C-alpha cells in the first residue's frame, strides 16, 4: 500500500492526458473562434455583395424611368434569395427582410444635388435588406447553433463615377430664338433675355455639371478627358471661317444667312459645327467655367472675357425663320463617328434643343440639291426623326449606340400650324418626342402644352440640362442612414 501510494503521488505517467482534457475546452473555443468566425465573415461578404448587386440593378431601372414595382422586381431578381441571379450555393436560405426592396425619394445632400424624384416611380434610390441564418460548427459545443446575418444596401440612381462620353449639343439659332423670354432673367442677370440667352444658360448648366477629366487630377489635358462636349448650330454657315463669329465677336454681322441643307451658291453642305468635342470647358472637375480660353464656353457664357458686356454675346441669330434640321443631326453623328481611339469606344450622345418646327421652302435649297433629292423640301419633320433614328442606331467601336436627347423649347402641339411640309401631319412637339432615342430622353419646357410624359415637372432649361448630366453618372452606394 505504501508503494502504491508512492507511485500515485510521485509517478508522472498519464499527466499529458490530464492536461489535454483541461486544455480541450480552450482549444475547441479557439477552433470555434477561427473556423466559425471565418465562415461567418465569408457568408457576410457574400450576403452584402448580393444586396449591393440587387440595389445597383434596381437603381438602374429608376434611372431608366421604370416604375417602382419594376425596380423592386429587379432587386429581387438580382438578390441572393433562392432563384436570384446572385444566390450562392454555399449560402442557402437567404430571404428579403419584410418591407424590402423599397424605392425611396431621398432629399439628403448625400446624393447628387439634381437627382429629382420626377420619374415614373417618383423615387431616386432603392433600399435592399437581406438576411440569412447560418449554422455554426464548433460553436455548437457552447450552445451557439446558428447566427442570423443581415446585409443592407442603399443605392441612388445617379451620383457616382462619371461615364466617359462624347457629347454634341445642337442649339437652334433661327430668328425666332431672338424673341424675349423672361424665364431665365434672374439666373442670367440679363435684363431682357432672349430665348437664345436662355438656351445658352441651359448649356452652361450642362458644362458646369459634367466632368472634364478624372477626379484624381488637379488639372485636365486632352489625353485625360472623361467627358468632351462639342457645339453645333442651325441654320448652318456658308463657310467654316464664320464659326469663330459665334465665340469671338459681339453682335456679329458676318455670320452667313440661313442656307438650309445646301449652300445657296454651291452644292457644298453648310457648316453646322462651331466647336469640335473638347474638354477645356473647365480646367478641373471642381473649377468654374473656363471662359478665358475655351471657345465652347465663350459661345454660351456672357462673361467670357472677350468684352461682351450686354446680351449680345456668343451664339448669334444669323437669320432665317424656316428650319430644316435633319442635316445638323446627321452632322453631329458624323462628327462623333470621326473620333479616333480611345474616344471612339466611349458613349456618344447628341442633345438637340429646338421648337421642332421644320418648314423650309424650296427657295431655301439650290436647284441642284432639289434635282438630286426632289423631296428635300417635303416631310422635313419626318426627315429629322429619320436622321435621329439613324444616329441612335449607330454603334461605336465598343458597340455602344448613340444616345439622342431632344429638348422641346416652345414647341407647338398643333399639326396644322407646324411641320407644314409633312404628310401625314405631325406637330413640332410630337416631332421632338420622336427624335429622342427613348422616352426618358425627351424633355420639354411645357410651353404650348407640350409635355414630357417621362419628366412632366422638369420644365426649366437649367434643370433639364442638369438632369441630362445625371445620365452620364453611374449609380452610387450611399450610407444606410441617408434620408
């Protein structure tokens, strides 16, 4: 007995077994922490990725003027729930939290300042909240059988990274654009602004909102251009040498008269392009308009630094009441198609501002042009629609089709007083609506009851051009707390 007691008391056999039993609880705890925690982090990342994808896809629907129900259906389709396009095989059982997806109209400055809720859904953002219950492994030993994970994603339809683009702006400079229009008096500071002044004010809004170069750069160069802008006018000019009159002279008198589709003395087409696509309208994404050296800015900005102190500045009214604008639309697309790499792979867009009325008489065309195209002075509004449709169907080197925007400014809904050369009859308002490549790209100032069904409450040229700018921005993920 004494020997046995001594062996029990002083023997060392089996002591590791006791230590293992003692440490096993700690080892299992560490395993639960490392293995289960790693699995949970992985599952959370997958859940968040699916929620972000669902919200981004739905926000695109809002941008495309689809209904809230369409946007929420898209969110479900691109979510991580069973059957969703972003469902993970190792993360079954994902569900959408009750009340979501939810389309929202945010008013916070956390989104782009001009992302209004004037689309079909009345919303500018989509909220998605998903959840899933994941089983644990080693943590079961401590009574933790599963953990519920939640992922939230709020995405605005615009306000993100600028889309690289080439934009051609077409401005109506016919005689009627010289009529008074007080709608932009307070914004321009001009005591008696014309319709052309208001149009130039709208273009300034566009230039002030676009991104001339990468946000990371303090200054821009042509090689770093993100969004370039060109400018065309109609009537066209008899010579390209007259283009400078639209940005260097005050009250220019040397601009050629209205020459319609062909010059009055030759078969040479008129010159519509005032400024080729450029990005010198601002020296950086945060700077003011560069009126000191940019011909584009000088064309539309009355404080352009060339000595114009009155409303006679920039784009002028060369005269000619009759309008034929199929040619300028075709020229805009021709300019875009002529761009070389890398711009040839970027999104192209045409923005036309006009009242939509085309009724040039045969006297506006040369006999040679009418001989080669005897119907040139007929169906002129339909011809403009056809030219726009051709442009919209044109693809660039990346396979992207041209976006065609139309801004109806003082357009009439009467088919008897406008587009008089057309059969079947069509109004200037309907012409402008059909010129747009899709309904979301048609805007109107609501004059003469010409209303854009996609943007009925957006009627000022400044807000219209600012909203067009938003189409050149990607969607943006916002903090969940954004209101």
